[in-house]
């Protein structure tokens, strides 16, 4: 259902605390309620600290199935839906026709390590879809040939970092119902950190949209287009939700190369900051349709 929602929308428009050995993240009395009573305080603190830390270095012992300070590590071997908090790791490469991994729980750490999740091409499918969750971290791994590699929809206080995305450099024309291929998308999500990701050969590198998106950090990413790229970073409304776009995001120190336009913000996207980005563009470094977004100290060069 989530996949169908995203594909339809795209066509419509464009550190840690100590604990005993092998402490389980979820207690045996997990109630699943929003107060997180079944999640250990140690794990909650670990995830909250790791999400915004620029210096996060995962400590993972696959052999012992331990993560961080001896938290339980749960293996994933193929397409999966995560419905409980925990630290998960991808143990092998796999392919997915629709969604590779769905996250429908709060307090999830998803470690993809050096493994690859591969889609079916033709700008279809989602690598990792995080829906309505809080405190989720997606770390590492490689995504190939998905319509969108990683999506956060109605999420907050989460992060995606150090992933590699390789698209197919396929033709897209959103105005004529030919959907784009996207690296990372945030939709109506706030306080999400997009740190140090490497994205190439897609139509839209990082796509942030919706009036519910605000106070996100998009830092130190490298986005390189192919011959058919459109935008390095795009800020837009969500179709059928009015003109409101993201607000108060901080976008800095990103490298954007080989796109007609490096950054574009819609009329309803306002008061976002774009600082210290390096933009190599074909036609335009950035285009602000709103006028209130702040572009400063960017290094732009036409190629």
C-alpha cells in the first residue's frame, strides 16, 4: 500500500549507556504502546544520541549478534517488515520487486553494513520505506535501481546516513506523468538528519516535500547526476495537500554535480537555509520560487 501511494504521488506532481551482557532492546512485556514502555531506557538513549551525532561509529559484532553496548542484534536476510523496536542488520545482499525493507516501528536501528539491496529497475520500488515512525536510523549499505532508495513518510527525529545510491540514469518528465527516480525522500517529516550519503545516476537526488517537513538537516551529501538528471535537491509541496512546502531546514556542505539546476525550492517552501554547498550545474545553480529561503556562501560553477 505504501509503495502504491508513493508511486501515485510522484506521477501527480513533483555515546552510549552501560548494560549487562546481551541486554534485549525489547522487554518480554512489551506493550507496543506509544509510551515505549517495552523499550529499555539504555537503547532509547543510545538511538537518540546516535541519530544526530556527526561522529557516530557503529559497534557491531555480527558473530555474537551484539550491537553497541551489548544490545541484541537481529539479522535480516531478505524483504522484511519491521514492526518492533530493535537493532537490525542486513546479513546478505538481496533483490526486491516492491519494497525491500519497511519500517513501521519507533526506535529502530537498521544497519545495512556493506550489503546491497537491488530493485527491478524502470524507476519502480522502494529500497527502505519508513512510515509514521520516530527515532529510526538507517545506516550504510548500497541501493541499486529503485524508484526511490529511502523514504521517510510522516516521520520525525530520525536519520539516514552513509548510504550509497546508484540509479539507472533513466528518462523522467514529471510534468507529463513520467515519474523521476529519487535518491532520498522526506515527506511531511521533521527533525530528520540526512548525513554523508553518496547518490548518483538519479533524476532527483534529495527530495524534501510537504508542509509537515521542517527542521531537517541535509549535510555533507554528494549527489551526482547522469545524462538525464533534473535536480540535485528539490523542495516541493505534496500533491493534493495545497502549496505548503518544507520550512526551516538546514542544507549545508553538500556537493551537487551534473544537474541542470542544483537546488530548487517551490513557492510554498520557505525560510530554509542553504549554506556552503558546492554546485556544478548546467543551467542554474539554484532557483528560489519563494524568495524567503536563504542562500549564502555557496560555491557555484556552470559546466
